């Protein structure tokens, strides 16, 4: 096979503060033919996720290295195998992997890929409810917070790819679910589709004190479980309302990712002591070994349509930057995905 | 039996900010004879503990109600039974309990008391290494942080009643122990007696950045476990240096207990996410059911003198306020106790 040309998205420079589409550019790269134990893949859908912002800082020590300015960006994708020298993968196989995003074609070693079960769900669902965000939500619920029947679960970023699954898995366990999101349409979806008990539009509250008051009214017996996606006043309000023996799954703090100045933490951490609270930060890869257990619960719920999910689609690789930037402006309902290539023939 | 007179310590008013001896006063109270299923006890030693500051705020919802201005203060004590209508207790029995502090005589229902094993250790040890502070330290080590051989354990307030036990239980489990305390004498004791690997005098560091630098040098492989007694810059430095999979036992934040203004929390909580850190606030009563297991490990270490402990003794009930205030000025080495009455005949 000969080399292929691929449009690929690069960072022009590391963003300062809020990222803008102008921080990104598309360049044409050359994708070599598959070598020994390699395959070439064609990206169909790509994912944009908040954690990627952390990889756009050259100076931060994290669980994953920063993006280079000299290579295409990378991220989750659904792709089709178009050449293969890997025994387990044949041309035409559909896969989900961790590196195929932000480009049309790429070479894969097959080490961070999984085959997709055909026709189980629309392809982008493998980047959302059936993929990394779904496993993240499931792990936070089942491995960290463990909500019990009748307990109250508060979820911030509740209409997003992760939060929306947390809400529904919480309801299925008999919890009272209080959700926070940032638009009337998201609030409507959370109440009518996800079935939460109370949905708060956080934009109605100017500060942590106001949000605390609303949360205390929504959770009159206190918050037993908190799933943290947002940080800032959400975390402070949750810690104000957390009950004795509370459990907090710390998944993200998206409100802080674009800070250019140091933002103080909540002043009420001492509550964690007197109330015997456990707070557990986590990254989804810690729970990779639970993926089968996750799929065993969630895939049937997807097939039976007992779990609802939304996605916001952007059409074309040249919209990828917009999709990513939209994450930080609350513009995406549910999972944000970008169509990069045509569905398989 | 007739009524007894007792000197007892009362709060004159709830302290604003740093407490002072002038916030306290001794009044004479009348202790009635023991009723049915009651006993009268004579206090020999009393304990002062940082948590008591939290009970001196009338407006805070906590795991334990605020002190009343109309009753004597209460707290841990070693006492002798002088009258008893309780079958399990006889005159002359020595007990440790949760309410006998801050007074000479009191009536007890026997519900929050334990008999002391005679001659196992000096009596005040039942308020320290063998008592509530010892159980607190043991629970943080064995139930929360679970340090492994070769891991690094950072302890703030390390020369105190709780911290000094944490250091030594950590060393016994093969951890590298980095301790922080606030005087050259405490630093010497930690190195020479408690056997820690590194002892930092936090007063040498002006802010979290400086303490972080020192901690990073003392813990070149990162902090795996953090036992939190202090808050403020200690917590921020610990979160800067915490490693992947770190565990934090949040026991106290004494630097903040007398704040009159809101003090922001650490700005680096997002590290807990990327590093998969578990932070668990706790109060010792959660682990009351582990008291036998605790005693099984720690009592033999006390008898064999394999665990070292210090105590700072104040002589007389009229020094109780000084002992308590001293907690917040770093004046007490190890456990602070007050002699209230004579040893048993």
C-alpha cells in the first residue's frame, strides 16, 4: 500500500486561558503504510473531552503527557480499519480507540483499541455512553459513591456525557437525584428524559451561598453522594450540604481548566472532617479492568433504551476546534462528537 | 451520701477568634449523690483537645453539640469512682471517660466510660497514646491511609498527641516518614525519639510554595500518605506533592479553628483528580468498634516502650484554660493533660 494524505488538527500554540478556534489549525500530514504489527485506520467520528485541556499545558505534571505542537492532536475516535498487519484486526473492522481523534487517517499498533459490536448502538455512542464517559460515570457511581436506596445524589455538569449517565445510574439505584446544568433546555432534558428529581440551572445563582441555599432546599436530608464535574461554587455548595458519611467522586473541575490566575479552593473543607466524608479523585483508566462489568450493566440499558443520552454533532474535521471550545461554554448537550469521515459502506 | 461541692470550669462567653484564659472561669457547683444506675466520680487527670474549640461555637452544625454556657465544660478524663449504684463499677475503680474533664466531681451514667487496666501505663496515657488520640492515629493509619513498606507518609502536627503516634505506626509499617512541627525541641524529639526520617520546622517556611519545596526534597518519590492535622499551607503543600494513588486522612485543621474571617481552601484540589487521590475526613468515634483491635496493637507497644510519647502536664484545674489555649500556640509537646486531683490512695 502507498502512503496516504490525512488532514490533521494541530495546536498552533498552547492556549492561554480560554481556548479559541484560532489556537488550532489543520495541516496535511502523510500517513505511511502499515508496518509489521500495525494497521491504518480511517476516522469516522472523533470525541472532544474536557480532559484534553489539561494536555494543552506544557508545564503540568499529570497522568498523561502534554500534547506536542509538532504532532497532530489525539483523542478518542471510532474508526474503520483500512489496512492491517495485525492478526486480530481485518480490513473493514470498526474500532474505538484512544488516539484516532483529530485526524482523518492514522497508524495504530492496536494496543489501545477495542472492536465495536456492530448494530448495538449508533456509532458515536461508543465515544459516549458505551465508551470512556460512560465508564467514568459508572465507576464513580459503583466504585466510589455507591449510592443507596433513598440517599441523595448531587451531580454537577449533569447534562454532559458523564453527568447524564451518573444521574440515570443513580436513579436506577433508588437515589434522589439533584442535577445542576446551565441552560433551560438542559434542565428540561434532565427532568423529562433523565428523570432527575430536581434540576437546578446554576446560572440562576450568583455565588456559592446562593447555590448552597438552593441545594439545601433540593436536598433537605443533606447530600449523601456528590459527583463533581465543575469545581468552584459547585464544590463549595456540595461541601456545605454534604451529610455525615458522604462520598464525593471528583471527576472534573471544568470551571477552572482555563484559569490564568490562581483560584482559591473552597473555604469549608473542614466539613469533611466533622462529617466523616470521603472524597476520591479519579481518572477512568484506573477502572479499565472493570470495563466488562460496566458493559454488562450499561450495554443492555442502551439496547433497551432504558438509559437516555444526547449527543451534539459537529460536521467535519474543520469543526473539531469549535466542538472542543464549545465544551467550556456549555454549548454541547450530552456528548460532543465530530463527524470526520463517512460511515462504512 | 450527701451532695459534694466541685470546682468546675465554665465558658464565660463563646470565644471570638483565638481563645484566651479570660474566656473561662471556675465556679463552684453542687454534685448530687448518685441516683439509681449512676455513680459519682472524682477527676484525677483531664484532657484538652483541639476538637473542643469546635464545641465553643454556638452556630456550627457538627457531629457533637456546642457547649452550653450554663453547664461545666466536658471532655476526656481519668477519674476514680467514689460512689456507685452501677453494678459493674465499684468504689475505687479507675475509669477513663468522655465527660469528666473540666471539673473535680461529676455524676456519670457509666455509658461513656471504660475501666482502666491498672499499672499498664501512667494514668495520663489513657488520655493520649492509649486513649482517644491514640485510637485516632491508629484509625488514620490502619483504616484510611494504609501505608505500605517503602511508601512515604507525611504527617503535620507531628509532635502532638495524635501525630506522634501516626509517625511511629508509620515507621513500624516500613514507611519513610516526613514530619512537620513548630519548634526545634519538637523537631529533635521527632528525629531522636520517634525516629522519623525527616522533620521539618514549618516556621522556617513563609508560605505554601516554600513548604512545598522543602516537602518535595524530603519526599523525592512523592507523598503516598498524608495525615492532616493542620490545614492551610500544610494541606496545599501536601496536595502539591501527593503521588498517584495517594491517600489522605483528614483529622484536623487546627490552623483554621480560630479564624474570624473566611480562609480560602487550597487552589490545587484538581491534583486529587489527575493523581487518583482519596481524601477521607474522619472523627474517632467512627472507629469505636475497632477499639479492641487498636488496643491489641498499641498497648503492648506501650508496655514494651517501643512506642514513645510525651506529655505536657499542667498542675491544677485553674490551669486548664492555659492548657487548652496552649494547643493553639504550639506550646504543648505531645499530649496536654491537667492534673485535677490526687492519685488514688
